[in-house]
C-alpha cells in the first residue's frame, strides 16, 4: 500500500472511532485478556486499536518503518474484525487501490 492509501485508511478508522466515542487506551501489557465478558473485551480491543492508530500514521510517513506500519495496521484490522465492526471482505477492500 502507498503512504497515501495507508493514511486514507487511518482517516476512515479515526472517523469511526470518534463517531462511536471510543476512548484511546493501550491494553495493559501484564494482564491476561479474557472474553468472559464480551462487551468489556470488545471495548478494550477497540480502545487498543484506536491507540495504535497514531503509530500507524506516524510510521507511514517514514519509509524505514514500513514493516512496523503494516504490522500495526494489521493488528488494528484484526481487532476491528474480531470486534465485529467490519467483515474480512470490507477490511480487504479498505486496503485495495481506489
């Protein structure tokens, strides 16, 4: 993906996070993640995905960080899929050239 396309995807997700009033918060590095309470799990995944978004935007502007950019974007998209915000087809379409 081009830098421009990555930033376009970042903008799409940022708007949705803002519209849905998701808070930006990193997951606790030392806690065990559980699906025992699905609503809490979903909220934590979305908050972490939103937290990662700033890094993707920053890394996308640095050609030396393309690997990190793609890993973070892939993590965000995985969290969005598991949270039920998008289907796999929709996520794949986000990444395709216009």
